C-alpha cells in the first residue's frame, strides 16, 4: 500500500481527486491519465478498441517500421516532446532529416515558399513562382484596401481572399490547412485554426502588415531547434510508451471496454458501465471524439451533448508504398509535396518518408518508403474506392508529379473514418459553451482534438487542462478556451 492510500484503497480528500475514470485511450486520454497519476489520483482508463493510441498508429511495410497515422509532432510547444521524454523516449526523439517540401501546382513541383504564416504572405514576393503575375499583383492591393473587420471570427479563406485574392487561398492556404484538417479553407475558423493571425488581424489595417508584424516578433527572439520532431520507430510508438508509464505508476488500462453509460450517483460520484463491467468513480475525463462524447453526456449534460453532436469530421486515407531504391531514382529531393485542390488532382499530399526520417532509411537502405494521402471534407467519392483503387490513383499522381513509374514492392492502405474534426467559424464559441455546460457537473471534464487544436501537442494540452480541472485548477481550461493551440503542417503528407 502506498503512503498516499488509506487502508480501504481510497485516496483521502487532501491527496487528490480520488478515483478517476478516463474514457478513451488515444493520446489525449493517456496524457490525462499520466497527469492525474502525477497528482495522486487512482486512475482507470477505458478504451473501446483493442489497442491504445487512437490516430497514432505504428505499423510496418516490407519489414520497415512506419507510421500509419500522424507522423510528426510540433516541437515548438512543450507538451508532446515533454510527454515523450517522461515516457522514456528521450533518446529516440529525432528531427526530420530534411524539411524542404514542395508544392505540386500549375503543372510542376515548386519549392515551398518561405515568409508566410500558414500560407498568408507578408509580401507578394514571398509567393513568386507559385502564383501567377495577376495573383502577385492582387496581393499588392492589400495595402490600399480599407480595414476589414474580422469580428468575433471569420473563415480563413473568406478573409484572406478578400484581402489578397483567391489565388493565395487556392494555391497555398488551402493545401496547408488541408494537410492539418482535411477541410475547406473557406469554412475553417481563422480564430481557432490560425489564432496568432486572427489576433494580429484585429490590430492591423492590412493583412500583409499583420503577417510582417508576426514575423518581426519571431525575428527578435527566434526559436531554437527543429519546428517538428519525430520518434525513431514512428510517432505511433508514443502511446504504448505512455501507456507503459501509466501502468508503472499504478494506473489501470482496460481495452475492449466500450463505455455504454455514464451517470451521476447520489453521492456526487459517477457510475460507468463499460464492457459488462460497472465502475464507480469520483471523477470522469471524457477523451473520445465529439460524437461518442455526445452519446455519453446526453443523459447528464444534454446541452453539451447537443453542441458536440454538431461537430463535423472529415475522413481520409493514407497510402503507404515501398519501392526498391534502385528503381526510385526519379524521385526528386526533399521531404515531399502538397497539392492544391484547385489543380484537380486526387492525392492531397505525399511524404518521401525515407528522406524525411533517417531511421526509416537506416532500417533498409535498399528501400524507399512514400506516403500519399487522399480525402477532404465533403469528398466521399474517393474514399468509396477499394484499396487497390486508392493505390492505383496514388501511383498515377506520383508518376505525374515525380516521374516515378516503378512497381512498388509493397503497399498499405490505412483508412481514418471521421479522423479529423472540423473547425468552422464559431468553433471557439461552441467549445466555450460545451465547457460551460460540463462545468456545471462536478468531477467531469472533456478533452481531445475536437476542442483546442487537432495536433498532438494541442491534444495533450487539452488533456492536461482537463486533468487539472478535475483537481480544481481551471487555469489551463481558461487559457485554452481563450487561446487555442495552432496546429501547423508537419511537412508534406502529415
């Protein structure tokens, strides 16, 4: 028996929140459990599927370890890298070997422009070579336009197109945002998706001036180190490592345990029914996507459930291909490329994984591994094709873009149904309403990609805020509600 436990196995009030059940063992749920254990709680994690990790999925192709989900994490925020270190992965953290991505646009692979904030340039010259002469000239008009009020929120595409022209949105903003959200730039919230730019736009007359102001602040105190980080063996190895750390700290993780009921008890605790098992807890963290979360909260927090039911998701698929290196000589340099939807291609990005991650190249120097991604919000036709069809269309587009026509030695298709939550205009207000309703029920918190950012650090920050809320500390929740975490594109094919 640990010093913090009473003889009955319950925690005294001064030691922490007692027994906490975390619903969902994706990276958010695991991070919440990790944080709660640090605070002295007794923790049980319930996961409906047969594995932990959610959208972080390790796999292999032709004997080489690869990611079959997200493959990089933002390193300029501390949460993801910090959790990896806490889980014993410090020695396996690796930055990309190359970050020189391209755009496949207007019939050619063109170097990814510099000097922009999520595709929004500070000067027209920053997009030279990507935009037409007419498009560049349209950017110059921004300085002459009257101020555009962004109000409480505005769509990224709508605002940028009004200031700089649609070509900027269609050729650069759209593929970058599409890589993060698989969404439509003309629907995505500026306040939630690019919060720094939203704040700058509220205090500057022109958009390019706002971008230059942001760039100027960065120049005065430039961040050190790589923008993104990977893990030897894949980002998908992070959740199992965190799960091992949770268990080592005394936490319980139960897979194949779908939660079917969540109700308050007369003693102000919670009753949870999962996989035929009934549990009682002092508090609950709901760390599942918006739809399942709505189902769980409908009985006790119907207003929060209604808000969560309105959150939409986009589906996508990742096609992983392995080639003999000797037959992939046509592959250009760099980490891969993004594809603007306006060009009518099927794939939206490709990552040259063996180029981007040194550990993949080292595992089999005779292989070249590539990833291609398909699927955007509202585009259901492409995902209706079978695996062979997705491989065929990916190979076709790769050949058009790079000249690579060789037969792959192995292929894998990974489908992510409803994989990415959409952040339309007003998303921040919806999140605030959800949290307001949830806060009326003591011992309940929510977290995950549906709230404050879709990237790995954002999900972990959301989890930490939820864990702290259970312990009575609302500072993290208040900070995230006011300032969402911007999720950047981790290179082509994220």
